[in-house]
């Protein structure tokens, strides 16, 4: 392969036909679920004001501190490539006056997001997410609706062996007590923590719970748990959710140290993992009742989540799950000579009008190479249109399986193809 000087930036990749079809398939599955649960599609811009995420996700989070692609425009605006979709959705809700719509408002999206992470297995700098957000509902049933929707999407994608991890991290009333207890605990163990975790101690103590270092993991295992600090309101909210899950027979694992990496969450947080996979979540989300207040000083209880397409594709590849059945083309049209090119195009037009799909050999000059392509594609019938045939309005109709061939009029060929393809 030629060594190219100009390639995609590190961590970014082209999406080729084969994978693109899976993206489109997943999008269709999401659309179907959205239609059923009455979520409306929204597309927010790829570029947003940087402060939307600084305020929304939190300045001390990994995403804002290290991972945002941000820049200053010539006009002096501080913009960034969106690292996630929830803060933009809340912005869009208020900016477009969605308070005036019947509540709660249900929105969904599908598109690329950008984080300057260290590229590795399951971590891309441009990745695609589908997300569902249910805005203006404080009812625990909202969480259940979101979770059911994601579970149905995974099942439609033939992903059966996943585990839902869930926790409650409390709200502005009780979370400070939990944070205080956590900080005190980790301060007492500071000497044994890794350098990175020591730095997080004063800034964002929750992140220590995500550390992958073995010595930190051991310390984390004994750390205080958010559930022990919940106020009555958060406790009854979470209890109701667990009851619903039990009644609906949705299995879950209560992970008392699940806190998530974005500051806007309160109460319920969840992640969905493949059962046997390293800690690479397919879907993550939770409740973010305070994001409206943080961004616009408006109350907006809400819950949502999003799934990573590349992670899902990795999982499907690993499990050898095929979502798309490749249909072999039935008919291939081989064309040789100038006159045949025109006749061939006219013939293709006629077929297109009849909504018949035929693969053509345009762009390949020799009959041999066109036949090789037809064979590679697995075409059952090959039509050969040369100069002589074009002049006489006929075509050589070749049955590749039976090895038979005969000259028929273009009209008859069309009739036969029509019968084959419908
Ligand atoms: P998140 O957990 O940061 O949450 O991302 C959601 C999902 O996106 C992850 O579970 C993962 O599948 C995928 N993902 C994240 N980063 C990468 C990456 N670098 N490469 C590949 N896939 C990745 C959010 O973004 C929240 N906005 C979710 C949410 C919606 N919460 C409430 N509503």
C-alpha cells in the first residue's frame, strides 16, 4: 500500500461502506424505537459555545479539562466540537421555546461527537452516539422508559448478554455529605493512591472511583457508598425505580460505586455493559435535574442516556453477530464498445423506471474483467451488450448457474429480469 503523507488525524477514521451499513441499520432501529415511544428527532450543531460544556459537564471533569477540541474563531468566539449531546439538548429546549410544547418533551439524536482521548480499543476521538432524552419529568417512571427503550434497542441489535448497572448518587441536598465522606476517606489513604487520583482529591473526588490502577481499585472497594447518604426523597425515588425493574423482570446489578464522569447527574445513574467485556460501556446515562438550573436558571428535571455506535460494532464483530444479510445481485449488465454504452444507459433507464436494480460494468473496458466482477458479486444472470447487439436491439442473456446462454431482444430481456426481480 502506498504510504500517504496526508492521513486522517490520529484517532479519527473513515467509515467505509460495510460499516456504514451497520450505522444506518442502528439508526433505523433507533428510529423505530423512537416512533414507538414518541421521541422526536433533533439535530443540534456539531459546534457549540465552549461555555455550554464548561458549565454543563463541569470544569473539573476529564472531558472539559482534557478532551475538548476547542478554539477561538476569527471573530473571537470560543467554540468547541461537541463532546456529548445532553447539554446541547437542554440548550435547544430553552432556545427553541420547548416549554410551550406538551410536557414532558421527548427528543432523540444520532450523530458524531468528539473527545481528545488517548485513542485505543473502544475509544475514538470521533465517535457516534444515539441518545434519548426525556425532558421535564421528575417521575421515576421516566428512568424506566429510557432504560426499556435502550434494552429494546440492544435486543433488536441481537445483543442479549448485557448487564445493566445502576446506582443513585443523590441530589444537591444529600450528595455533599457523600462527597465529604468520600473525600475524608481518600484523604486518609492519599499516600497509597496513584498520583492522578491524589490530584483529583481536591477537585473531583468521584473520578477516583473510576481509576483503573490496581492499588486504587483496592482502596475504592472499601470507599463509602452513595446509597448510605441518600436523603428521603432520593431514597424513595431510587426504591421506586428498583421496584419497577423487579416488576418488569429487568435484571440489574446495583453498583454502589457507579458515579459517571459528567457533573450534571443527580439521583439515578446507569451504564450498560456487555457481560463478558472489559469495562467498556455500550450505553451510559442518568438523571440530570439540575442542568436546566446550571445553564439557564430554570428548573428542568430530566433523564436520558446515549449509546456508542463504535462500541456496539466492536461487540458485534467480537461475537460474530451479523445484522445485515447481504443480498447478492441477480443481474449484471456487461457493456462492450461505444455504441453499447449509449444503448446500455438507455436500457438501465428503462429498468430504473420499472424499479429494477441491475449492477453494470461501466468503468471496466474488457469483457473479461466485467465477467470477473459479475462472478465476484455472485450475479445469477449476466447480460452482455456488444456493438452488434446494440445495433440489433438484442442482448446475450447468460444464466451463470446453468451455464446456458441465448440471444434475446432487449424487450424480452426486460420482461425476464422483471419476473426474476419481483
Ligand atoms: P458517556 O458515558 O460519556 O455519556 O457516553 C455515552 C456512550 O458513548 C458510552 O457508553 C460509550 O458507548 C460511547 N463513548 C463515549 N466516549 C467514547 C469514545 N471516546 N469512543 C467511543 N465511544 C465512546 C454521555 O455522553 C452522556 N451525554 C449520556 C447521557 C445522555 N446522559 C444523559 N443523557
